[in-house]
């Protein structure tokens, strides 16, 4: 049996992983799924970006889409650990799109606010 969280091979009678401490039971090996090798997961982590940084920026500027982007970013690493690389790519794309849309909306709001303030200031100066 293998740990669902870190992939370490474990004895069948173990209740917790000796590496990461995760609870064992109902793991992939017991359900008939193949555990990806550490090399496969490391390669996937290197090629599939989770976009966490821009997701955090999006949450700072536009909360609703930023939250959704962070959730998708966190799913990327989970899907990679499970060997679901297509789902990881889809979550990566979703996180990027949500974060960029959130940043775009916030940039638009900031620009509109600046234009409004400048219009008020110039109107008062006449």
C-alpha cells in the first residue's frame, strides 16, 4: 500500500504514514489506481504551474475571483500527487484565468476611480 499524500510505500497494517503523518486507508493502491513514481510527479510539478502567486495577488485586489483562483491553484498539486495530470492542467488553466480576470477587473476599477477623481478635481479648479 502507498500513502495517498506523499506516495511512500507502507506496510498494510499501518494507520499513519511514517514520512508525512497522513492517515492511511482507502489509498490508491487499495482502490486499484496506480501510484505515479516520484520522478513522474516531480516532472509534472516542474511542467504544470499552479499559479499560486497571481492567485494571491488576485485575492488582494478582487476577493471573489481571487478565492476561486486559490482553490484551483491548490487543486493542481493534489491532482499531481494522484497522477491525474490532465485534471492538474485544467485546474492550472482555471487558476490562471480566474486570477487574470480578477486582476483585470481590479485594474479597471482603479483606472475608473482615478479618472473620476481627476474629473472632479479639474471641475473644481475651473
